């Protein structure tokens, strides 16, 4: 009886192991066949200038041979932002972009992504390939580094933005935005390094500027840092305002041991303050 029970247990274990370990992809399974990425089909990851104020990025697929590719599913993953999914149906012959929202990134190295792509070539069957989506222009790396800088600063201090105001009039006017950084007491090695200029605005006198003013420590024994961002237009060019996509993205420099020399993230001014800043450009310049 003991031998019979043992034999039954072994049979059950083998059956369960076969179910758990099988791969449903391929001719013998229920999913598409997994194949090597076809020659001439490449993947890149990027964030265009138009999307810089958002968290939207994209996987760009480049197809060199003369053929049609139909994409139906993509899984994009990275050790720095986890995994996201794109689903739909997109036909293309040369290039196609698969947009996705980037989850909040982690500190670390590297910015290339891994892509698992479900697609068809011409009238062929659906198949799956995996590839590295290269961050060829470094845009995703900068994106993730900004997330890291923001995360580090949040560990050391809370950031509160006040109500924007305009001081003076005409070409003598200055846009001011009070910013208060209150130490959390959790870190003693982080400092506020000042604000960065943009392509549309530059610092006015009295504004703490990155690389030109001393860093403000944000340790447990330090008082809240009350600073004022003071801006004026870099130049009064109506085309600069009309064509601008990143001029209201003001960098906040963060100083910490694990960050690079120029680590920063974009001050979260929001849509209302961003609109006020653009309106100030017009009144300052008399447009």
C-alpha cells in the first residue's frame, strides 16, 4: 500500500511539474511563436521635445527592408521603471512609435529598455521577438535621472510653491515665485543647489542660481529654506514663445552624494503657474 501511494504521488508531481513548466508559445502551444528579431527591424526608446512637459515616451520601431509590419502588443521594461504595456494594432513600413507613460523612475545606471514585441510580417503569422530598445539620444536617461533627483530631494525636504507675482512693469518687470523647502529630518547630506535657466527665461538678480550661489543645506538641524525664483525673458522674441516647448521647465539643482554634479529635476509649477509665466512673457515684452 505504501508503494502504491508513493507511485501515485510521483505521478501527480510529474503532471503538475509539466503543467507549470511548459511554454505555451510556439507551434505546440497556444501563443505566437517566439523568434529572433528579424534583420533590419530595430527598437529605440526616446522622449520627444513635444512631450517633455509630460511623462509620455515612446518605443520607436525602425524597419529597413521593404515590408509591412503589424504590431499588436509590446511589453516595455527596465530595472529603473518596471514594466508597462502597449496594446493596439499599428501597421507600418518604415517607422512607428508606440507611446507609453513612464512610471516614476528609480535611481541607478543605464537607460536602455527591454521590449517584448508581438507582431506580423506582411501576411505571415503572429510572432514574438525580444530586443533591447536603445536610448540612443539619452533622453530617457535624463528623464530617469530627474526622477532620481526629485526622489532624493523628497527624502530630505518637502517643497511648497507659493503664489506667483509680477514685480514692476514693462521691461523692468520680474516674475517671482516663492518656494519653501522644509527639511524632513531624514537626511543630513542633501542640499538645494539653486534654479537653472531655461531657453525662454533666465534668472533675475536675487534668484538662487545653480553653479553661481552657495548650496542651501537641508539637514535635520537646518531651518526651512525660503527662496524666491525670479525670472525674466531671455529675449523678447514672439517666435521663441510660439515655438517653445520646454521654456517653462525650470530645473531644481539637487546636491547629494549619490547624484551627479548637475543633478536636477523640473520644478512642479503646474498648469496655472505655467500659464502665468507665459502671460508674463507677453506683458514684459509688450507683445
